[in-house]
């Protein structure tokens, strides 16, 4: 009529599910890491350029005259 579920059946099924989840997670890491790297480079570049602009705007103007 109905077969009983054994501990071995449960273990094998859980190992199958865990193995596929691990492979999916490792495949999904690469694009996320790449996007994070690009975003961080763009952020650093933006901060650098904005700081450079601010420094030029607020820098004092010096006149040097020869006597």
C-alpha cells in the first residue's frame, strides 16, 4: 500500500537539495561581487572629483608681486 519513509531517504533528499542550493549560491556570487566592485569604484571617483572641485572653489587666490 504505502512505503515507509526511512531515515536514509530523508538524508539523501536533503543532501540533493543542499547540493543544488550551494551551486546556485556560488553561481549568484560572481555578478553581485562584480557589481559591488564597479559601484565602489564609481563612488570613490565621484567623491574624489567632488572634493577636488570644492577645493578649487574654496582655495585662496594669492597674488605675488615683484618689488
